[in-house]
C-alpha cells in the first residue's frame, strides 16, 4: 500500500533550512540485511550480543567473533542499496542543507550516493586494532581463522561499536550539532531503543524541529513524533521525494 504523505509535511520539508535524517537497520531490511530486534529473523534473536558484540566477548573468543563479523561483512558485500537508500541520496541533492546520520554499519547509504554520512556505530567494511584504535580501510586479504595482528602488534577487530563502548567522538559531536540546529528530522527504520541514537530526535524536537518517523511498526518515538508515516522506508521515501515540488 502506498502511504499518503500529508501536504502540510511536504510544505514544511520544502521550507526547511536544515534537514536531518537518521536511519537504523530497517532501511536496509529491503536490501536483505536482517535487522537486530525482529522477533523471528533479527540477529539478536539468533545470536547472543554479549558474546559477539562486546570487547569481553572478543577477548574471550577472538576467532568466533572475528569469523561472525567476517561472515556478516561478506553478506553485506553481496547486497545493494534499495529505493529507500536512493531516495535519501536524492533528498541530499534536492534540499539545501541535508545531513544523514546512520546507526548502520553496512555502507549502503554511501553505495547509493549519499555523501558525508555520519556513521554513529562505525562500519563493518573497515577494521581497526583492539588496543590502539589504528583504523584500516579494508579487511585483510587472508582473514580466515584467528584475527590477524595489526602492524602495531594488537589484534585486528571490526571497526564497529560494541556494547559498552563509546560512540566515535567526532561522529557523535557532528550528529548532535546537526540535530540541535535542524528544522526537521526524520527517524527511519529504527526501533528507537538504543541510546544515545534514540535520543537524537528528542533533542531535535526540544530545539524546535519537526520530527517525522518512518517505520512499519510503532516504536517508543511514535507517540512523540509530529508525523508518523507507517510503512516500509523503500516505499515511503520515494513517495516523499516524488511529492516534493520542483524538478525531479
Ligand atoms: P532494530 O532491529 O532494533 O530495529 C529495526 C527497526 O526497523 C524496527 O523498528 C522495525 O519495525 C523497522 N523496520 C523493519 N523493516 C523496515 C522497513 N522496510 N522500513 C522501515 N523500517 C523497517 O535496529 P536498530 O534500531 O537499527 O547497534 O538498532 C539499533 C542498534 O542496535 C544497531 O545499530 C545495533 C544494534 O545493537 C550496534 O551494533 C552498536
């Protein structure tokens, strides 16, 4: 079903000086990447986050964690952006000042053409060393078995944020600056359960922004959002772009 986009929202979007969109796993669901909290198919329904997504889990069983991320990285490399990712890349071109923040580590926004994406939870396409934070842009060629060591002597790990870790400082600072100063913020395909990301739409709203949620299911943000567009991101976002006035 095609959702109808309120005309008033389109008008507010066209008038906005600064727009922010924040995405979560739901935007990549239509590309075939499992979300985290879906009751049946979500990653956290099948795997224990404390064993696979924490420093303690990695130190206890580096090979298991490395191989799990390597498997996920290989899955992600086989996927492509979907109409939701492309619509956000188009919004960046159509709107004067548009910032994209993502909790996703899959790199599909960049693959769709979005630029300057703020990656709050890092990227599964990169690796870094466990002890010294040296980041490498590529996984090592031979990454089967135990994680290799970086030239600094420390084990390599995926460059994603694990439970109990701080978010990358610059990414978080850039995200906060963007939400504090926007007039309209989209929260797309996220369960709004993981902090500090979940707080960002509320910060935007406290600073006067209109908050729009796009999600097929209700979340804790739904009752606070100014508009809730119920549906899949890959359907709603292209509709939204189509509804914007001006040349397509
Ligand atoms: P979740 O798995 O918690 O939530 C996914 C959301 O996407 C749910 O609210 C779904 O209803 C929604 N959804 C599903 N299909 C959709 C579609 N086609 N279009 C739009 N929405 C759809 O994923 P996140 O909120 O991203 O952290 O999870 C946040 C963080 O928790 C992740 O970044 C990850 C995880 O632990 C780290 O890895 C640090």
